[in-house]
C-alpha cells in the first residue's frame, strides 16, 4: 500500500470514513498525514483494514499526531506502557467500553484521539458504534443551542476508575489514582475543524457546573438520548488488522458486548490534545 494513493470514502452518513491505499506500518508522508488529519477532523473517526503493525509501529504512528497519553488505569502491553490493553477473555462477561462515552473527558486537557488496533476478534460480534457530536449539535433547536452555549459541565474519573468493579479484575488498576475532575464547555468549538460539537457524555459527565445532580439529570438525559439517534451513528465491524482512529472531541463510542465465550484483544494508544473552548 502506498501513501500517495490514498482513497477516502464516507462510512456512515454523519460519521466515519474508511481509508485505503496507506500502509500504517510505514512513516506517513506529509501529504498522507495531512489527509488523515483533515478527514479525522471532518468525519470524527477514520477506519483502516488489513494493517500489520508491531507495537513499535503503532507507537510511531501515534506520535505522528501528538504526544502519547500513558493510561493510568488500564493494563498495558508487556514492555509497552504506551499501549493500553482492551481485552475480554472467553470466561469474562463484562467488556471494556460497554457504554456510550468519549475517552479522557475527565482530564483538564482532554485527549485528542484514540488509535485502536485489532489483534484478535470474535467470529461474530464485538463491533463498535460511533456517534457524531457534530451532527448531534447541529440537530438541536436554536433555543436549546442558546441555552447550552452558556453552560459548562463537570466530568470525573472517580466513579468509573476509582472503585473496584466486579468482573473487571485484572483489567483496571490504580483505583486510588482516579482523582481527575474537569470542567468543560457543554458545546465546544473543535480546535481543528472549527465546527460546534456537543461535549458531554454518559460515561464521565456528572452534572452542569453550578447545578445539582437532580437539576442536571433531565437535560443530560435528553441530550444523551438525542446524541445517539440512528442517523448520527455508524457501526464498525472489526477484523484482525483493522484500525480505528477516532477524535474524542467530535465523537462518542460504544463497544458492543455480544460475543460471550470468545476472545477479543485490541491495542489502544491515546494521543494528547489541547484545552477546549466554547
């Protein structure tokens, strides 16, 4: 595959693009890197098939887009702390990421993107859903857009990684380090595309700043239901060698847990981002 013969095709109507003609095991040309950067900012997530990456090559790919965020809580690939293990064994019932969320919104400077590479996948199932937060924002009424424009929301890692969760033993660690709290605008201006995006998520958002949990719950619940309308969502079917690179500022994702008795092993690298503004 050549870096100068890239083909970009939309995956879903609102989110995602499948890219072919690029070998991610090799350093990207300036032109290829710019195509990936622009497509990621526009479509929220880019997909690749039939890639063969060593851990070193996966790390090199990520560093072409920014500094690596070494995950505090996940187990990591042996010898590679930069690579978080996203794994479910045949005897395990719970998976990682089995609910709508966006990675690292609990950080003061949220992650730019996540690069997930499939090593072992079940014969069927184990797909990942992606939802466009651009489309979710655009479809709101003008009145609700005005209301949200002045709001900020509180995000936290404490309730997710700060407690031991039954069925996740051996996959999450360092619970005492889950002390991250952050406040971000509910509607952000994406730093690369300049587009408005909804920036709350069911995984890590607690409440609106200055509101109680009870006051926040009805509006947050509405936004969560609205954001995953079918026309905003794309379902990606994994195969060994598939890779997805998603923008955490423009998308949510959800790992479907429908492959009990099978093994699914992925390597994930998270790329650092920048502070978010309204």
